[in-house]
């Protein structure tokens, strides 16, 4: 069973394997044709930028959004070291508009930190922002996620009124053991989606890959946590001539 990369006690810069699988061939084709134009890519909730940095190294014009200053600082530092150009933005992707067209959009393990209605809205906007033949890469928690089901029984969490499958924390938690920055005062939200909701929000896109997987996390020891997620790759069809 796979583990989360952040548990390696160092900054791992490996991109998601599904990115390499679906985009490396396109990158090689552009290089063979000596195309100078750089396709646009958007990474929402990019964390410390492992996917964004890989895309920049493959010749994409990358725009990365993140709310955590610590992650943005790590991404900038690594981009300078690799001599890559990234356009980084400290912004909340549920409130700030992003406009396409983008050849690639990535939303990896970020939507569970916002309300369900906001997550579905982001998916619809991402669908609209894709260029023809553009691809969306998505990693998102599902309703049978064991961590979410366990959290529902925690008295420090409560359902959000008017929202399905969305919880909010009543008391601020202590920082996890891997946290190295200052503790921020923020509202903690946890939400999940169903496979039907995901596919409905992306209606009109061609699903190239969909699989459900389980990731194991040990940072919450002595009670290991498993997370049930969906990995999806969808493409906007080219207009018919």
C-alpha cells in the first residue's frame, strides 16, 4: 500500500506517476518538432510544487496556486536551484477566478480541504478553463474514506449546516509532527465527494483514466490512517471540423 510522500522527512520532488505517463509522450513530440510555444499549465493547491516543477522542466508555462506561504517559499527555492521559471500565486482557488485556456490543470489532493459545494464549483470551472485537447488530472477523497468516517465520530468536529459530507473543526488542532512552520489560526474543513458527483461536474470531458486507490498514512500514530481516493484523467475533446 503506498504512503504519502511527505512522510519521508525530506522534501520529495517526485511528480505524480500519472503525469509522467500521460504527458511525457507529448513533451517528446514537441521537442522533436522543435516547437517554441509553451503550453499553459495550472496547478491548484500545489503544495510545495512537485508537480508544478516537473511540468516547468517539461517546457510548460506553469502557474501554481497555494495559500501556505511556507510551501510557496519551498517551491521558489527549488525553482531557483533548478533554474526553472514558475508563476506562483498565493490565492484561494475557491474564491479567486482562474481563466484559461490551459493545456493541463492539476488538482491533487486539495479539494477535501474546502466545502463540498466549493469543490464541485472548482471542478466545473476547471472543466471550462481547459483548452481543446487539454487534460485535467484529479486526485480527490471519496465518500468511503476511512479517515473521514472516523472523523465524523470525533466530538471536536461537526457537520456544516446546509452542506453534504462536509465537517468543520470546533476546536483548533495542534500542529502535526511534520509541521515546521508557525501555527495559523484558520478554519479547518474536511469534505468528500462521490464518484457520481465528480463525473457529473466534469460532464462533457472524455475520461481517459479512472481508478480508486487506498493510501496509508502513519503520521497519526499509534492509529494508522488509510485514505480512499479517486484518480482521474479527463480530456476536453477537440472540436469537430
